[in-house]
C-alpha cells in the first residue's frame, strides 16, 4: 500500500476511537496520543515546538556569553567552563534548533503539498523525534554536569558523545522519512518538475542531511571509542570540540538553511497570485544551495591562502576548486534564488507577513553566505576570529526567522486559525533587528581580530565593549521575538479568527483540503496537470487580477 | 474546497526500495568517513621517519579475509536468485535463496570473529587498534542489520505475503551494498593494511 491510496489503515491516521470515531477524552489519553502518534502533522509540530523552546534557552545563553565578552579581563562565569558553554551554544543552536525546526516544518507540510494521505515511514519519523529529543536533552544534561567538549567528568564526556550520536540518528531518521515521501508519494501527475518549491527544498535538505550527518555520526563513534579507552588520537576531551565543529560551523551549516529558499519562492508566488517566473531556475538555485552538503560529508573547511597569487596553476587550482565548491556554489545558489524572487516580485506582490518573514530570513542567510565566502579568503586574515561566528549567527537566526514565517503561512492549515498580519509583522522586523545586532558587530570585531569561541581576547583598537554589548542585546531581542511569537501563536491558534480553507489564495495542493487538515489529509486522491494546480482552477481571480 | 479531478488508486511506488536505497547512501557516507579517517591516520603515522602504523606482531589472517570476499560474491548471487524466484512466485526457491544468504552472512560474521581472535589486538592499545576495531566493527553492525533484514524478508514473504516482492528486491540491494563496502574494507584494511 502507498501513502496516497484512498483508504488508509494505521499509519498516518490519528488515534481515533474505532467504533464511535470520536477522539478519546482525557489528559492521559491526549498525552498518550501525542507520544504514540504517527500523524505527520503532530510529529512536525513536536519538532517545531521543542526547537522553539530550545531556541529560548540558546538565546539566553547567547546573552550570557555576550555579556561575558564585554570585558575580556573580567570573568563573570567560570573560565574553565567557557569551552563547554561555547560548545553548548553552537551545538544546540545548530542541532537542537535550526535543523529540527526545518525538519518539523517539512514533516508537517510536505505530505499535504504532495497530495499524500500520510508521510512515508511515519513511525520512523516519530522514533526520530523521540531519539532527537532524548539525545538533545542528554547533551544539555551532560554538559551541565561537566561533560561535553573539554569537560572534566570522564563519564559525562562519554554520555555527551552517546547523546549527540542519538540526536543525530533521530535527525537522519526524520530526514529519511521526508526524502522518501517526496520521491514516492506525489499525487498523480506531479512529476519532479511540478513538485512545490518548499517540498523541493525539503527534498534537497533531507538528502543533504542523509548524506552529511552519518559522517558526523561516524566521528562521534570514533571519539567515543577513543575516549572510552583512554586514548588521545582525537585529542582527548579537549579535542572533541574541534572534531565536531566542522558540522556546526560555516559552510556546513548553510545546508541547514535550504528550506528557507523554497519558502521564499513559495510565498512570493502566492503573494503575486501568479505562476513563478523561471521556476526551473529557482529549483536549480535551491539545489545549488544544497551543495553545502559537501562540507559536511568531506568534513573540511576550504579556504584560499594568502599567497594564492604566487602559486603555480596546479597548486592554485587545488585551492580554488574546493573553495568554489564549498563556499561559492551555495552562495551562487542563493543569488540565483534571489534573482528569481526579484523577477517574481516585479509582479507587485501583496505585502503578507509570511512573505516578509521569509524575505528577511533569506536576506540574513545570504549575508551569512557572503560572510562565509569572505571569511575563507586568506587575504582577509579572518581565520579564528569572531567573524565566522557572525556569519554562522546570520545563517542560523535568518533560518529561524524565515521558518517562523512558514509557521504563520501554514498555521491555518495546521490549526484552522490564523495569526493577524498586523500583530505578527512587527515581530518579523524585531527578528531582523535581533539578527543584525547579534551578528554584524562580529563582522566588524572579526576584522579587529577578536578571537572566536572564547571570552578572552587581546585588547584591540576599537570599541570592543560596544560590539559585544550589541551582540548581547541582539541575542536578548531574539529571545524576546521568539517568546512574543510563541505567545501570539498560542493565542491566535487557539482563540484566533477561524481561517478559511485557502486564506492566502494559494497555488499548491495543501490549500485544497479543509483547515485544519483532517487526519488523513485528503478525501480523494487528486490528479494535477501543472505545478500550480489551484491556480489552474482560478485563472480569472489570479492572473487576471494582477 | 476546490474541485480537483479525483484519480483512481495509483500504482505502488516502491517506498521500501527507495528507503533502502537512501539508507544505503547514508551508510556509505558513514562507512566512507571511517575509512577516510583510517587512511588519514595511517598516512600521518607512516609520514614520520621510522613511524609505525600496524604493530609488527599483528598479522592479518589472509585466508578468512579472502574467504569473506568470496562469500560476498555468492551472497550477491543468492540474493538475486531470491528476487528471480519471488518474481516467479516460487516460494521454495525464494526460501532456499534467502536461507543461503543468511547462512553465508553468519559465516562471514564467524570469519570476522575468527580474524579478531587471531589478531589478538586490544581496543585501546594504539591508534591502529582503535581504528581497526571501529572500521571493522561498523561493518559488523551493518552486517547484523543485513541478517535481520534477511530474517524479516523471509518471514514476511514466506508468511504468505508473496505479492510483496519489493522487500526481496530491497533486501538484494542492501546485500549488494554490503558486498561493495566489504571490497573497500578488504582492500584498505586487510590488503594495503
């Protein structure tokens, strides 16, 4: 049986009483329902909710670390714990927030966009969520208990490695489920060129994670065996941070921003009520951003040396080709998507909050991509400085902002109610301000040689206190943004205005079902004959109106 | 709600087969990463003057490692035989082929245990030892997963779900993947050492 068959039994169906068809009552039943659910919309929401909660904690930690850096000579926190705190901050923001948030949104929306009744391998995705949650919880717990990179407690260091591996396995499981869904559960008539843009980006994203994260898992296994046997091949507890850093820093983290570009094109097409111009080029652009996976697979950080101009052609190419593949190709992909966006935006889009969130988010990611390309140029002399951290924050927070836009956009389809544009729009602006404050000062401080991933740095010519204060304020604003967004979302999605089935005048299949979408998504399997099946049904309203 | 044209139930799209292919791709980067680190540490150890990588006393038993390579050749043949028999609804042939795959898989596992015993290395004795056990251990884990896959495929198919030939094809693909991985392992760890 496939997940687009007309009668679904078991997988993907919510827990409903078999005889009465009514939802089992009671808190306990509800909890049990959420724990054992195989409904992709619930699994996705579990990922989204957990990652947003973790984001609040990470942003608070960012504030603490920012304050700690304001005065390099005066330590507020235990100096010995700083490597652990910086690792906690980087690993949790990357693997506890950015990656699962993207996966959560994809798990929730992709089957609906494909016209499928459920996700492929929903139990695998559910198991992936619980493995990730347990692993992430133990990662935090082990670092707090003096484990993690540079940790002093041997057992907690080992627990950290096992937990991290568990979290990675969970993410891979969820990614596998998404990739198989896009490849096998599309509605009749939906060939790969007609796959909705967000689903396409989810496929690129999931395949990238499937190929890159197992390498990180292998490294974790080696680190564990090495540490457990008292060896120091990998640098002991101090060396762990260096081995894990590649997967949680630029350019590997660019892969985790791929869904942002699908969302950007999806929302602009909806806002213009027209077919996206040069859609195929947009698909290629998203694919190019996905080439960032090579950094995760090869576990390398390729840069251009300072004496590049003096090198023989062969030696120069040995530097230029890896640099171009790892740093320039994803940037090129981002620029291609931006050009398609600008072309579409010429069609005078309606100003809607999801479009603004995704535009601002993608803009931040692009600034991060540009920073990454500059960081790896030897003549810039930025290696080891906070410049990389600035680029990484741009990409990570930019991704979060865009994905928040995704929650606003598809919220009506998930909860049946919508967030008022006027209420949520300021949060998009606040999020952008937070991201810029948390990142841009580090671009400047990087050129002034402030060291990265440490609170101690030599005195440099420049207002170091100002830069680090601004960064701390930026993280604080991001925490505030997320807190306000969660509050507004909870209020709007529980008591807000009821949304229609197609509140944005959408173009893709998810808007063809009721809001909120029923447990098995669609009453019938639909046949489609274009990439914008709903637009085919309303040409007079959409294309004529423009 | 929009009146999109309804479709008849679509043909199955081989989710298990595609899922297995993606799992194989993921396992390839996992295993490939470990092999790459093995080669890197070997290169670093040998680049030092009079540097030692593999302890001189540790001898790789060539017979069992070569026999394992041969076993994988036959595993591939038997796994494909299972696909051939399943397509023809030949239950007995499918059962025999899957049984032979499982038997040879267990034989490979036994050979690997023999190699461990013969080499007598301690896991924490040195970088080579650590890398050797992690790389071969990862392969053993993938092999055990293959054996579980064989048992599940056999139970499902022989339990009467003979229309589900997809699992037999996916099973064959997984063993091809394991065979390819073993060829790499054999060359890097047991031949060039």
